[in-house]
C-alpha cells in the first residue's frame, strides 16, 4: 500500500518486469481512448496470476471501481484477456477494454485498499511522507487480520519526510455551558 500514484506506478512497473513469466504479452501505452475518461498510463506486461484492479464501474460486466482481480489467461490471436475476481467469477475482456478499465495492482493506494481485508503479509510505503496523515496510516494498518502481516518500508522517499506522531485518542468535546432544552 502506498500514498502517491507516483510510487504506485514505480512499484507496479518494477514488480511487473521482475515477475513476468515466459508466456506473456505486452500491451502498449495508449493515448486518449473512447470517452477520454481513462487512458492506459503505462505499458502493461500481461501474464497469468498478475494482480489487477478495476478503475471504473461497469454494470454490463458487473464490476466496480477498486474491485480486485487476477489474470487467469489471455489469447493473443483473439486479443482477449481472462480475469477472475475474489468470488471465482471469470470475465473475458478485449485488450482495449482491459487497458481502459484496469490497472496493475501489485501496489495500490490506501484509497483503493479501503474495504479490503488482507490475510497475507503486505508492505506499507511512504509511511513518513509529509502528506501521510494519521488517518491515512490508520487505513493502511487496519487492512490486516494479523498485525504480524504488516511491514513498513524503510526506503526513503524523494520527498521531504515529516516526523511520525503517535495516533492519539480523540477526546469528546464538552460544551462550556449546559444546553437548555427548547
């Protein structure tokens, strides 16, 4: 999990290249497509077991924004990619639809992770980033079922780092004067 899209793209590009399999295809970066709402931001190396995340809602395909999938296969001749969701449902997509609807998900932002539960170990990046608020940190550490699954990256960011403050409990606000009934 990370804070910035810049870091997410960096990690996803690194992991995609590192983990690519012998059998893979490369989808080139796209320029403006369809309704110009989404573009493929980078070249994608597609292979079996690649984690991806949906970035738009699509009623026809019954997929929603931030839903996670795994690539189960592809057909280069037919230009089809098959993906599977957490419930085991398989969807076949054209290369173009895949590129406009999905992004690589080795690393996701805390925003995308909201609502997810991680049972496997994961790393939190940019913990000391100057934009990393206490609420952001709470979201990142509360995704797990076991605190031993959390790793905080010690790799320094290129951006300035602010000191980490411990999360303090919020005290209830008491009115100065008693409230009179109406």
